[in-house]
C-alpha cells in the first residue's frame, strides 16, 4: 500500500517574509481521492507542488512510502490547469511521452497510448494535433499522458479550471472513472465546491495567512458514483446539498460574506 | 486596420463641422478596402515608369542611371556570357555557398550558445556581454582584423558573414528557451524526464519557432554582409561582381547586381517562411 505523506510541511518562498503554508499535514493512500479547497492564497498549489517535488518544503517532511521526496518523479505524475501538452507531437505521441523517455519500443508505446486514449474516450483522436483538440479533449490527453507513466499518485492542479461548465461536469465523471480504473491515489486542487464534493473521498479545507488546515471532511459521493449510482441522482440527494452548505461554511469561515 | 484608423482620428467636437464633409464623421457600412499588396504593386509599377521615363528622356546620363531596358539586356548578357570571368549563375552560387556555409557555422555555434544563455545563469553571464559587444559592430569594421588573422582566403569571407549571423541566431534561441512555459517543463519532469531529456524533448522543440525566426533574421543580416565579405580578393560572387563593375563605371551591371541581390533575399525569406510553416505549424496557435 503506497503512502504519500506530508508531515507538518511549511513552504517559504525566496524573498518573502510570511510562509505560504505553515505546518500542514496530509496523508494520501492509494485509492484515496483527496481534494484541497480554500480561498486564494491558502497554499493549495504550494502543497501540491511539494508533493510533486517541484517545491522544496522549508520545514517538515514529504515522503512517499517512507522515502523523502527530493524531486519530481514519474511515481507522482502532475496534470496542470493549462494542459502543458507538447504541440509538436500528436495526441498519441503526447500520451506515449513517458514511455519514450524510458526507451519503450515505438510500436509498444503506440499500442499503450491508444489503450489510454480509449480509456479517456479519445480512441480515435490519436493522430490529431494538439491544437486541433478542444479544451476538454486536451485535458483528457493530459490525463492519459500522466497515467502512461504508471504513477502511484496523480497530482491534479485545477485540471478542470479552464473548461466551460458543461465540459467540466462531464470531465468530473471521467476523472472518477479513471481513478477507479487506474487504482491510484489522487491529490487535487480545485476552486469548485460542488466539484470537490462529487470527486473526493476526503476534502481538506485550507485557509490563508499563512496556509493551514481548518477542517477535513470525509465524503462518499465519489464512491457512490463508482458503485454505479448516476451522478444526477447523487447531486439531487439532500445529503449532497447539506454537505455543500457545510463545506461552503468551512471555506468562508471567519469571513463576512 | 479599422482599429488603428479609429484611434488616429481627431476628436472633433460637435458643431465644429462647418458643413464640410468629414470622412470619419459618419460610420459607413460599406468600405472598399484597397489591399496593401495592390498598393505595393502600383508603387513598384510607378517607380519603374519613372525610371524608364527619366532614362529615355535622358534627364541623367546613362553612366549614372541606365534604363531598365539596358539593365535587362545586361542581365541576359551576363547570364549567358558572364562578367569578369564568370557567369551570373556562377557569381550567384559563389555568394549563396558563402552565405549558407556561414549559416551552418552560425547555427552550430549560435544555437548551443543561445541554449546556454537561456538555461544557465553562468552561460548568460559569459555569453550575453560578448554578444552585446559583437552585435552592433558593422562587418566592415572587423573585416581588416579577420584578414590579418585568417588571410584573404575563403574562410575569412565565410567568417565575416557568420559573425554577422551569430547574434541573431543566439539571441533568438535564448529568447525561445526563456519563453518555454514552466508548466510544460514541470509536466515533463513529473513524467520522469531527466535534465538532458527536458532539454532535448521539451526546451528545444518549444524554442524551435523562435530559433527559425532567428535564422530568418540571420540570413538577412548575412546576405547584407555579403558585399563587404567579397570586397577582398574574391574572384566570384555577386558582391565582387558589383565591386568590379563599379570600378569600371559599368553602371548597368551594378544596378543589375543590386536587383539580383534584392530578389534572392526576397526568395530566401519566402523559402524560410515556408519551412517555418512546415516545421512549426503550431506557432501562434497555442
């Protein structure tokens, strides 16, 4: 069982007096879907970058399976808000990128890439160039590319942030499908309250000044979807509305709205 | 186009109109736009007519300004029989060979230098001042030094052109490298890319549009250095041809040579733009 643990992590950026994050602890296991929410400046992305190995914590310890995180690695693939795809490659070549880095043979990696593209429902878009794809399709390619690295953890930095509302809703179920299929632990940053509720097994609410955890919710709506319940029914459940009110309160706690 | 026209119009107050028809006073639904290309074509045509007229009216002596017909006739003669022991094609190929040899040298040196400037602070510290020093010096100024160092052979000529090309190639590469999106690099690293793999698979392809722009500028710079490079001890080349023609006041060859240089420069620019479209079709579409 893999564990990604942030233990009392603080982040202080060069040239800044106040830390962006102070003594935050997170524990993500394989199969978890942990969502970080909170107002701007609460250090969500800083924490995700610490987990990714892109930012070094100024205090505390980040570990995967007990080993300290010293840099980025393919056991923790990151997907960004702006897809960060490579426009000089086709969709298939983008997905196969991690395999190419490892020296997997061309036909093997093409086959694997096509499998992953089908998994994100882009089975026939392998030969398309990135600029021929819509925003939602690009994000699907980005997810498939991350999964090709066969990560233990998927780190998602507002992956649906740049999409329109309808595409976003559809992508939420795609994310749940992938999470169930790939057997990974997910750490995701989002601004969407409903999105957090739909996806998460655990929601961690952060507050700014410096970033710290104010509350943690265990939720089960994502698991209900994975068990076969339609997403519309889940969202119409009064329990969903109640959870949403609680979460909103927690996020805006201490702030006059 | 309409935006710039809009911003340039004076702010006329109401009542200041005096009954004159002011062209920008009312929005006109149908405006006939004259394409810039047509204007260019007309301009060139008018210049040719003026040139022909002044030559045929003998306003100036043919020694100063030969007629277009004379220049064309000379073009045919030089193309067929040659001038100073070489045909026009041989002059042209000699010049093209020098410029392309210099371009390859400038790429081999300039792209790694630009990469070093773009990705490492030490690289920037070392190469930036050198390039800034080299960039504004006119080729004619360092030509004598290069001849002292390397003699009057072919390498000196290529070197002069290559030096003129180096700064645009290196600086464009550096700009392209610095412009690579952070997220793109981070995504590659989180997919397991090593530093070398990031450079090879992410930074260089990302910088390619900028590098190609640099090559286009470099080719222009190199082509305009050509005449200087061929000043000394050349026996072939368009610059040499113009030089020797000027010494004997064969003005029609001089004019013809200038036109050929201009046309070749235009063709090269066109070819590189085509190459850009094939190699980096994503440029400007991200």
